C-alpha cells in the first residue's frame, strides 16, 4: 500500500505510455495517418513497438526499484 502511494507517478507514466502504444497500434491498423494529423516529423517519431519498449523498460525499472526498497528497512 505504501509502495503504491510512493511510486504511483512512475506507474502512471508506464500506464500512459502503454495506452499510447495501444492507441498508436489501433490507428495504424485502422489506416489513420497519425504522423500527418499531429504534424510529427516522420524521421523522429516513435512507432508503437518503440513505445511498448519504453513502457516495459520503465515498468521493469519501477518493479525492481519497488522490490529493492521494500526489502530495505528505512
């Protein structure tokens, strides 16, 4: 319970990144050109695979950090 209150910012970032990846995947599957709609530079935007990688990286990092902090007594 305490760990959730402490690390909810990291978990929120992971959730938003994951949902953005799912949204981008849905747009691509439906044929929506989100790069043109949001006026993104086509050379510098992230695909849904890269967004999922970022989300999984931060999820792993936050779980490791939570585990380490839960075993230490402060």
